[in-house]
C-alpha cells in the first residue's frame, strides 16, 4: 500500500488529539480521552467508507486496490477497538449542559451503533459466512456509521460544532456519509462501462468470457483487473476478475473464470451470449516492468495464470530479456488456456514455459526458480496465498528480498489470521512439550 495513504490516515487521526489537548478551560481526564476515542473511530470509519467507493483517486492516494482492501479491513477493526474502549471508559463530562431529547436519542443511537458494528465486524472477518450475507451486512455498517455520527453531533461535549475541532470531525463524517451513499447507488448512476457478452468458450476447467463495449470502452494495461456485474438472474453481484488478454482493437475485454464457489459455478452454468455487463475499473498495478540485470520470473498458481496471459500476448521478442513463466497446475485437462499459453511460448524465443503438473508428481519449489534464474531475479506472482508464502520463505534463502517479489492479493475477503495464529500457538506448544520430555 502507498505510504502516502497511511500517512494521511495517521495524520487525520492525530490532528483531533492535538485539538483536544488545546481545548481551553478543559482539564485532561479519562472522559476527555474517551471522547477522543469516539472521534477517532468516526474518522477511521469515514476513511473505510471512502476506500469502499473504489473511485480512481483512491488508488492514486492509497496504492493498488488489493492493498486498499486490506487497509480498509484493518481500519475498520481498529475503529471497532476504539469504539469498545470509548464505551468502556466513561465519556461523560460534568458541567457540559443539560440533556435534551436529541442528546438522549443520540446516547441510544450510540449504543445501537456499538453493538451493531460489533456484530457486523465479527461477521465481516469470519470468512466462513456466505458471501451474499457478508456483502449485505458489510453494507449495513454504513448505516451504523451514520448512527454514530448522529450520536457524536448531538451528545454533550466540551466543544462547539463551530469550533475547529467540531468542524474538523463534522466535515470528515459528512465526507464518509457521502462516500457511503455513493456505494449504494445503482450501477447506472456510477462511473461504469457497459458491455455485452459476445463469446463464451470452455477452456480446461474454466470459462473464457469475451465482452464487447456498447459505447465507450475501458482502457486497461495487461495485468490489471476490473469489477464485473452481469445482467443475468443471480449474477448481478459485482466480482473482480483479472483480464486474461490485452484489450482488443474494438475495445473488447476477456476474462477467464474458474468455478471455485457458488457464484462462479452459476456463472459458468447460466451466463449466455448477449447478456449485459457493467464494468468498473481498471484497477491494480500488477503491470510488467522489465528488470535491469535481473532474471524476469513469472509464477502462476492455477487460475492465477490469467494476468500472465495478458502479459505474454503483449510481449515483444527480445533475446536480451529472457522471461521464465512457472505455472503450477493440478493436471493438463483442468488447466485453463493451456493451448494459448503453449502457443504463445512457442512463438517467443525469449519466453520459457515451465509447466509443473502435480498429477505427475511435479511440485514447484524455490530451487526450480533459482536454477532457471541463474542469479539475481525479480518475481511476479499470482496464485494461492499458501504457495506465495512458501515461495517467499524459500526464495529468501536465494537472495530474493520483499522488494523483488511482487504480487496482488488473490482474495479480497480475508480474515484476521486467526487460523495461522492458532496453528503457530499449536506448533509452539508441541515444541515445548517435546523439549520438556
């Protein structure tokens, strides 16, 4: 993620802390700290709503959209922790005036917002919750954010709304509310490109979907992705997919989708030619940059081949810039676009395809990659997180730093690492038991 985005979020959270400290005639106390925690939560939730818009400026400031999703998740979690502390530490300050109907309603909405957000955050990080339920509960967070804004605006507090602190928080909340309303707009009222499905082709265990523009076309670089919403029953949910070919001369787009869940199974089964498609994007910065004095290595796992298909078709013959593409597959019959990538590799002398077929007992290892590179290397990876972590660890022994290993998050919806934490604790306990014996 971009350091600029992190700096902006941190700075926006620290500014009200300074404004609280400089309030005239107000002594520092636990109640004042509790009020700051409430303000902090509102600012972080406003940022989460802004990031959820996927507007072009978000990537420009925050970095690639896949990292923005991660930052969005942790911003929401930290905001929830701040709300819990705010509720635990008494925020009532004496001498701030008398309660009114609005202030009492604000207190009630504050409690409602707390418990509602707590439930929704738990659901949000619980990856076993079905996507369609997760999506709607995630959307509902904005409603509780608005309730929290109402709570802040009408409760008794040690500053006026017209003060610098009051104006600062109110403007942030209003921007957050506007961002939330924007996410609720139908596709027709959002900046989208309108396409229609023009061709469907089965390839291995996946479906190749080609779409042609109805009017203006999306301009994307090889390796980028877009968010697609298909105008067919049960397929309207927006989902991100990497483009599996460079944009056509007529503006056509192509994606290759493997059935990995309920939605993608329905997509492969029910989508027909002529279906309308709304496209948002392009997103991501997984674009090719030729390294200097380093071997260029592309690594794909399963359906992770899709961005490299677009890269390969945009490749230029250059014997001085060899490229090694490693592709880990279950078997040749299920490998999507295998015929295409083999034909591309055969037509470019500087592109070498290393096919690792697990059904034949072949496993992709860091040693395979290091042997092909024969020296310093730069890695581009797209595939499952488990394979990525194993390669990062193994290639680190061959001198590959984090700066030389580029990837996009394969899944936007992730938990908080509880499974890995539990596994780590189990390993530590097992090691301690073995040592004590």
